[in-house]
C-alpha cells in the first residue's frame, strides 16, 4: 500500500468516526479530563472540628436543630435562624438582601457544605462555624438577643437546659459567655450535617474516572459543553475548584458594593478588621483545641487594600437552588450570573485587586451550555427539614 493511499484511508476513517458521533457530542482531552477529575470524588470525608468539642456529637446535633428553629433566640421573639435560612429555599430566603428584625446589607448565604469552609460569612469575619453562628444573635438587625439574653433563655427553659446538659455533659453554668458560645457550637454541630448529596455531574465524573462509556453517555451534551468551558476558556475552575467547587477565599466579582446612599460595603477588608477585634476566634479562650492546630490561618491573616470590595467565593453545589446571587442579591438567576461574566465591565474591578477576571464574550449557546453545567451540580433529592415547636420533643 502506497503512502498516499494510506493517508487517504486514514483521512476517510477519521471523517467517518466524526460523522458517527451524535450531534453536539463532546470528547474531552486528557488535560481536560485531569481538571474534571479534581472536582471529586463526592461526598468528601468529613472530620470533626477540633475547635468544637461537640462537633459530630448526636446530642449536640439534636440540640442545634432545636435552636435553629427557635424564634425565642431573637429579641422580638419572632425571628429564628430559619427565617433567613429556609430549608425549602436552599437554606436561603430568596431575598436580594435579607431581613431579620430589620433589613440587612447582604444576601443570606446558603448553608450547604459549610463544614468545608475555611472562613465564614460574606466577609470572612469569623474563622469557625460556631463563631459565625454567634454573629446574628448579637446583631440587632438580625436576631439581637445578645449573649446574656441567650444564656438566660437556656437556663430558664427546662427543655433547652436539658438538651444543653445532654450535649455538653454539664448544666448551663454561670459563665454567660461560655453558655453563649456553646449555643454557637451546638448550632455548628447541626449545620455540619447539611452536606449536599450526589449530582448528575458526580455520576459523570466518576464514570470518566473508570472509563465507563455508558455512564458518560448519560450526562447531557449541553452540560458537557458547559463543563468544557468551565475548566477551559472560561477559567471558572480557577476560583471554583475542588470537590466543593470553591477555593475558600474572597474575590472582587465586578459587582457594585454600595450598601446604601454614599455607603460602601468593604467586604473582606471590613471582615478582617472584625476578625482581629473579636474574642470569638481560634486564638481565644473558647477554642476547644488546646494545641490550636487550626489557628494558623487566623494568626497570619493580613489586611490589604486589595481586600476592599472582595466577597466570598461561594461553592457551586446546589447553586441552582439558592437564587438570587452575589453578596447583595444583584443577579436573579444563574443565566444572569453567566451573562455578567460574559459581558464583565473590567473597569469595575478595583485597581489594587487581583484582576483574575476577564470578560468571557460567550455566545448565547455557550452561555446556555454553562448554565446547563451549573444546573447539573444540583443533587437529585435535596434534604428536607421542618420546624418543630420548642419543647415538643421530650428530653431526659
């Protein structure tokens, strides 16, 4: 066989193979496959929080669940954690800016997969989940009961006092701040259980890992094309990486950060300042880990001008359930989010920032494909929770 004939046959076979593929089919390169595999496996292995002595404790989880739905933990007696974090709304409230006893400046972050975070809140002003739970109890706009009020409620209520004793091994004592912090730790034990389940993406990712052609074929082609954009030209995986699709840090996303007329939300810049002033950090007396093994991040965090206007990079699992988006809910849908990055005004990014973002200039079809991929990160059966009236469950 001559070289020319061989080349003709090879070209014919390649054309036939391409023609045999379904319309819109996606075949990932080795480099793309490696990037995709880094987003799993899921779920991740969970370990107890060493700073919280009741992390993973079933009695503390049950106590935290009761506290989460108890409106008596607010100064008005009408607001609970579930007011802004509704289980039927992706653990958010669906508002652009949340409202407790009064309106606040930011959107309610979802509670999915909090146990994997490094910092907490839109500005990272807390370095543990238990400390984050104390903030709304202290903020008069949200729940505002304060440390003394919360401790008084627990001591004076037979059921709450009983549940405290079951969780912590002792009755709530005279140290107001200790009892107050313990409530945050019980809430954290409950919130650590809110881990998202498996998604269509996870099934595809695992099929890719084991070279399962049938498993790969079940994943929609639009989602595959969106995934290619996500790990490739869109460079979305630079910030949304790993199994939780989050880097645990903060970024300037190019959205307005004014909290009101003439008033800017400093974001991470203000969060670091609050963290340094707080007595509820890993460096303080309420850290249950005597070795301070997780306190390095807090000890070495540094304030920089570039932190101004930076906000949390949220995880993307179940993102389709948590609209609206961005720290002040300025984008209503996932399609709006994708369009924002596609048409990004780079002049909005502050000059001292990281300038990682670039306008993507995606076509309409590419934007739809990226949304299809993001929607594939939604678990098939989200967890359901409902409120129980305080005191209805016996405690002995």
